[in-house]
C-alpha cells in the first residue's frame, strides 16, 4: 500500500472515530438536520468542506506532487436528479453515506440497512448508466469547471475566501441555534 493510501486510511479512521464520539452514528441527528431543528450535521459538513478546500489548494500550490485533484465534468441534469435521489435517500435512511458507515461501525441496524441501500443504489446506477448517459449527462455537460479557473483567480486565495464564507455560515447557524434555545 502506498504512503498516500495509508495516510488516507488513517485520516478516515480518525475522522470516523471523532464523528462516532460526537454522536453521528445515530440517525436522529440527520433527521433533525433535515427538519431544520439541529444544524450540527450541516456545520460539520461545511467545516469539513472548508478545511478540505484549503488543504487541497495549499497542497496544489506548495506541494503539487502530493495533490492529485481529479475534477469531474459538471453534468447539470445528472447532478440535479442525482442530488434529489440522494437527498430522498438520506431522508428515508436518516443517514448520509459517512454517517451510515459510522453507524455500521457502531453496530446499529439502521447503519447496516443504510449502507446496504447505498450499495444497492450504486449497483442500480451502474446498470442504468448506459441508458441514463445520453439523457442526463450529455445534454448539459459544462465540462471540468472549477471556481478559481472560472473567475480567473489564484487557487489558494479563492479557497481561503470560500472557506471564510463557509465559516461565516457556520457562525450564523450557531447564532440561530442560540436564539432558538433562548
């Protein structure tokens, strides 16, 4: 196994352990988030996106030999319909993919069922892909877009500004929760 794979595995295990300790192995957290009663999941996701974005940009800027960024094409219809199916699946299961794995690791039945449902959905997508590609992928393929390239700005400063904006959203969500409790 390569060093980057070992680092990825170790990082993933540490992140999963932290999420399990924080209570993300229970499906109620996702359900409360989808009902806009608890923003914990959203705040963690936004924070992870911000940290990952800055980390990827820093690697690409200062150590490009370690940055293996593979930008995928933006298929507008595929993203919209896939996101809708994904969201419905999250609402039904009460888990997102990461928390389903944490639930599975925590030996919850819900986590097992969510993981099996996700694998079944992925298998169904593989089988349906040849029929879906001309309908959902080809018509509105915008190519490999990135924000910094689209805006003609340097990668790291763009990532830092976006991370600050996401941090502002997290700060705002914290204030909303405090007001709701008061």
